[in-house]
C-alpha cells in the first residue's frame, strides 16, 4: 500500500470560544466550518484508498 496522504493524518481543527469578543453563534459557525473541512478531508482520504483498493484488487 502507498503511504497515507499527509492530510489523512491531520486532526480536526479545534474551535475555542473567544469570550467577551465573539457571540456564541459565531463560535458555532466557526465550528461548523471546521467540521465541514474535516468531513471533506475524510472523504478525499476514503476515495483515495478505495481507488487504490480497486486498482490493485482486494485480496
């Protein structure tokens, strides 16, 4: 198997509230963006390994 792409081993970005600076809804929006990016990355990694599996056969 090829090496795992770098992005596949990254952790999801953490979103911490900025107390006194930011409204709670804005913290939630930043978290939603971080979660969406993590989901996209997971999808790319999954697609990569499905493609590798299909090319070399599942044995």
